[in-house]
C-alpha cells in the first residue's frame, strides 16, 4: 500500500479521469500544458499515473478544462486521497504484519536516500532483537502471540540487510530523548546504543544527535521516514500516515535539514551515544568496554 510508485485504484482512476476529460474537451496535452503552465512531460506522467499530482496541479487542470463545479469537487477529493494515506495498526494486523514488513522492505530497496527523524524512538533499521521485541508487544492494543511476535522481530532484523547496500545513503537524526527512552532494561539499552555506534561507522550511514541541552527552533513531534523525494511516512500512536504530495514531502525534508543542522555528527555524535551507553552499563552493573585509543 505504501510503496512509492505503486498504482493504487485511486491514483489510476484520477489519472484516467483527467486523461479522458482532456480528450473529451478536445485539447492536446501540449495545449493543456500551454493553458496550465504545467510542462507537457509532467501532464503525460500525471495522465499515465507515473506522477502524483498535487492538489494545486489538479486545480489548474480542471480550471483550464472548465470542469463543472460538482465534477471538479470529485476530482479534487480523489487528488487528496491519492496523495495522503492512513493505515491504522489494527488494519495492518488484519492484512498481516509480515505483509506490512515486506512492503516496508520493498520501499527501502527501491529508495536510494533514506532519512529518519527520530524524536522519541530508535527506528527498526537500527534496532536490536530485544528492542524490536519490546516495541512489537508494547502497544496498548497489541495482541501478538509469542510465535507471531518472533516472526515480526525476524522480519524487522532481516530488513536491516539493506544497510549493507553501498549504492544507498542513510541519515538518522535522533533527539537525545529517543536514545534514553527505556524500551528495555539498562543492559539491553547499552547493547542497543552500541549497535547504533557500530552501524554509524559505515561510510554510507550518517547518525546525528540533538542533545537535550541544545536550543532548537522547533521540536519534531513524530517519528518520520523520508524516502528520496517521493514518500514520507509518519508514525502516529494509532497508525502510519503516508504522504506523496511533492509540497508535503518538501516540507518534511526541510524540517529534517533544519533539525539536523543543530545536531552532533560523525565522531562527536558517536562519542555522545557511547556516553549514554556507558551510563546504562553502569546502572546495570557492567563495566564500560575498552575501546581502541582509550
């Protein structure tokens, strides 16, 4: 459902409706481009379902084609549905958690630049099995059996193989609070943070942290994943929102860049995360590991 470029019924019906409408009016795609100021190539992609038009795009097209008010309202409704999707977690469970994980894996495989903005949690691509297990069973309405949960965790860990694809880039920006939130016990939290530092050593992975003491112009509310310039997914308490409208995507990419500009990066970020991991280790009664150069 959430894979970029997936031609769902809504998108196809909108594309077909706009193409049929233009032909009924008796205007070429070049003529429509002249009337709307939208390029002919973009008109073609909209009409074949290869590009998701913004609501503004649809408004310009229906205005140029002098569509009556009732049909114009219907087309605009289709445009809104076609660029925003919401799937409650209960619906995801009905479809099958494994199916959802495979869809997410497909999105990650098809993307070249993946960005995660993480104000409250550690994302699946970086989770240890212990953290992933607790996240899977921790929701207030979770009804996963032990067997199902084990399968979900296995699927989540399998998705992390994408991090080894050197043709992709990954950028993870954490709020310090996300690294300190106790999803598991202190020893397991230390192990979790060690894993993040280890993954951050990859040349295709960037991990950044905004310390709690840093004053920022705005604080992100929800975990947000961005896939190239095509798709944004927002994790809410009850489900997952997907946005494809180019203006919406641009907004979240800009928010990501602004928040990242206030973050610690590179070795400084890794050292900061190690410090939090050592605090968890001390709480658990474990000694801090000996690291090269220390």
